[in-house]
C-alpha cells in the first residue's frame, strides 16, 4: 500500500470502490431496497386520473427515475467527499459537512431530514387504513377494521390501530431490523407481481365476460376441453404447442414450468450465496451444482417462451415477456436470500400470524355481505354512479376491485 493511501481500519473491507466485493454490495442493496419503497402508492390513485391505464405506468417509471437520480447523486457526492470508513452510520450527511467545515449545512440537512421523515410517515400511513378498510369490508380480516365513522366517513378505528401498531413496532425493533423486515416483505410482494404478469400473459380468455369475442363451449367442445385439462402433455407439447393462442394445456404447461423455474432460481441463488468461496476456489461440486441450476433455468425459460401469449389488446403491456418478469423475480429472490437469518425468522413469524388470521377467520368470512355493509353503502355520501369510470360501471360487483369499492365510500362531497 502506498504511504499516501490511508490505512483501512480492520473490519471495513479492502477499501476501494467495492470494499466488500460484489456479495457485500448485493447485501447492502437488499437492505437499502426500502429506499425505493412507496412508488407503488401511485397505483392506489388510479381512479382519480382520466386515463389510469396509460398514466399510471408512466408515473411509476418517472418517479423511480427521479428517485434513482437523487440517490445516485447524493451517494456519489458522499463518496467523493469522505472515505466510507469515516462516515457516521447514524447521520452521514451532517457529519460530512461538519468534516468539510460547513457547519451551517448540517442544520439545513437536519431540517430537510425531518421534513422528509414527516413526508415518508404520511406516505406510509395514508394507504394503510385504505388497505385495512378494503380487506375488512371484504371479510379477509376482522370486519371491525372496515367500520366507517358515521360523521367523518373514514375508518377511524383502522387508522388508530394501524398507527398504534406502527409505534409499538418502532419501540420494539431498531432501525436496521425494521428496514430489513420491510425490505423482505416488499421484495416478496414484487416477486409475486412478476409471477402474476407471467400467469396473466399466458392465461386463456375463458374467464372474460361474454361480449369480449369469447364464446362458451358446449357439447363436444366442452368434453374435449375437459379431457385436455386432465390429460398429460407430451415432450413435443413443451416446444411445439400447436396453437397460436393460449389454451388450457399451454397455460398449465406455463404454470408448471414457472414452479420448476422458481425452484431452480432459488437453488442457484443459494449456491451463489452460500458457496461463493467454493466457486472462487473452483470446487467441482459447487461448479456442478451451479451448472445444473443454470441449465434448469434455461430449459424452463425456453419452454415458457415457446408457449403462446394472450393476444388481448391492452393500453399498456410489460415488454419483453417472459424475460423481464423472470429477471425481476431472480434478482428479488437473490436479494431476499442475502438478508440475515433473524430477518427470515421474524418474517416467518409474521407470515404465520397472517396465515392464522386468514385460515381461522378470513377464509370463512371473505366475500360475505352483512346488513351493516349494505346500509353503510346506501347511506354513504360518495360519488354518484355517473361519476364513476366506465370500467367501474361495466364491472360486475363480484369482480370489481376493492379500491373501487372503498373509493366510493370515502370520496365524500
């Protein structure tokens, strides 16, 4: 090491641009993923726009681009102003300005941080009562969380309980634990979104309402369709589906391939994380495992690619399907596995509580319409049916999104 180069303290990596290597960078990315959480709140305001199917994707992409530029700019400046091992983890920016002799700037940063904290708090707490109201009204969780105050026409109880619960969580866990919990939950949700894109793109149109160029099957056609659903498919069906549009068989092949693909992706990520040193030493067993997992991923991707996609025209479609959703799911799974074991344990407990509530209560009460719900909707001062979007008026009540139903109750005159 050159005498002009400062000595890197023990425990702070090797210095340089990536002091902890690629693995350490990805571990930091998994923890800092929370910084990008919140852009999906744009989707909750879809019914307040004139053309949500077009403007919502644009708004999400623009907001992510602005956030990316802001974070990258600040990180670049911080890296150039001060070595990473001299940064204060609790307050990096104020410490840097103090070190540079700009004492006044630290107070400006502190005021900005407090303002951003209040904004983030409002942005996080605003959609939570809406979600609780929608789920409570549908019976997925306890119905009292969806109760509307007769005067304010808002779910006061759900708002209060969610705020109290957030405060208790902040008292029990430290910042790093809360950040990792939020990161693992968000990564899992985004993984499920990627899977949903694949499922919908390769799904048939049998569930569309009549009038959308779909005809019900009768007689012999229905028997043939049922036989194809129950029958097994051959190896040639995986590569040559024999149809230009999705069928029950091709949809089933896609779903099975996605399940196998998820297993191979998880296995490959585990090998890359847990056996990274063995791969660097070129151990035969580690190389063999990663080759097997990689080959399985390639085969599953080829099978999915060969299946016909749903040709239904939409204002916005995810491009490069299935590659973008598969890549997104792969990165999300890798980042999730980079989180600590304690984070996975807490997440497991959290999921167990959620499953307990759903299978103990929600599965028996979901979709029920109580007398109080009916009277509440009749007495609501929400917008008239004419003020709703055309898609809302055409939708059947059973398929109408939850957001449409609680927006009707909340948007008072």
